[in-house]
């Protein structure tokens, strides 16, 4: 399942505890998003800092039909958008990788890579991590979101392509996986299904909705609320849900 965020009414968000973030060094992000609009003239926050000042921040958003990362140093915001536009009303994979120096890339559907190479360290101070809008610099997200993952390294283009093809984040560099929120919509708080357990606090109740099908490790030994069916040996490596 997934979480549905609405732009109507009060902001709906999922957030970690204050100060919880992976952004002190190189990191990568991945998520599945089902946009309900083209985010014309605004920045609908998917994954971002819940910042209250303009000093320095990062955010991955939907804006004017593009998947866009915003990197802010002091008083200047540097955009990094994936090439081409997404289509409203269908699932889209979004991703971002950065070394926090001169290598920043945004992805759409496992490819369509857009890169900026200027020096942008976006040094804090950081606040908590927010999914779904709305902070000082982000508009409310009008979309479904699922399979959010954060790594403490730069994952490769091949690995991002695998994620865009539906491979679970649990199968990509698990030794460097920082957090994994499938957003099943079954619990409050929304659980981090990885070892660090950065569970997400719900604000104004983003609702449960349909999930994009992904390829999971056999056995689903991460606390998913289902039992893996018995399958023949040759199909035990991956299961699609």
C-alpha cells in the first residue's frame, strides 16, 4: 500500500524526529510517486528538510511537470531537474544522488538523469526529514507516495535503474541503507522497516491507498504485514507484490 497526500485543507506530512537526517555526507534517495497534478508554479515537496530558515536546505519535489531537486547554499537555490516531464495519473519513480560537493543528479523512472557539477555543499543547520510537503519552502504534495528509501552513499546509475524497474530498496546496497519506509498505511507512526527505526509521525492523516508493485526479497524478513506464500525453488529469490 501507499500514502495519499492531498493539497486540500491542512498540510499532510510524515516526519522524523527533530534533527534526524542522513545529509551530513554523500547520500541517495529513492521513492515511487503517483502525481495528481503538474505542480504548476509551485514546488510540491516529496522528500525535504523541514526548514524554518533560508540558510541551507535540500528538497526533492514536483514542479511544473518536472522532478526537481533544490539545493540551497546561503541565499542561492540551485535547481537540478531530471530530463523530460512526468505524467500525472500514473506511478513515477524519482531518485536523487549527491556527494555534497560537485556531483548532484536527479532521476525519473530509473533514468532521465539531470546533473549539476558546481560546488554546492549545502551545509546545515539541518532539521528533521519531511515527506509530503509542507515546510517553509515547499507546497503541499498532491500525490501518492510509496517505497521511500535513503542511503548514506551514492548509488550507481545501474542501481537507480533497478529501483526504477521496481526492485525493492532492500536489495540495493543494504549495508548502506539508512532508512526504508514502504508507507504501507497500516500503522501510526509509519514504520521504518530498516534497522535504524526512524519511524515517521503522521500529521493530518495522509490516507492509505494502492501501492506500486515491487520486487521484494524472498521471505520479506522486514516486518511486512503479510506471509510469503510457498513457491518453487527457482522462484524463491524474488517475489512481486
